[in-house]
């Protein structure tokens, strides 16, 4: 059975358990046309605008 040869230091253990490796939530910005929250560099799902231009036709 595998047994550790040396004690793992507190610093090494805490580095492994830190939040450095955990994934973060996507950043959200307000759409310039409709004001809904959307992810950056994506077409707005509500109004269909991207970078001030209508990319997808949406029915009102």
C-alpha cells in the first residue's frame, strides 16, 4: 500500500487547496441596445445586436 514518505507541508497543502485552479463565472456586460446582460464578444440573445449592428433579425 502506498504511504507518503514525508509530511506534506502546510504551504504545499494550502497551495493545492487554494482557489487558483477553480473556474470563474463568465463576465457579463450590459447590451448597448436593449440593456440586457450578455457575455462579452457575443451577439445579444434578446435583441440580436453585436457591436452596434443588427446581426440576427428578432421579432418584436
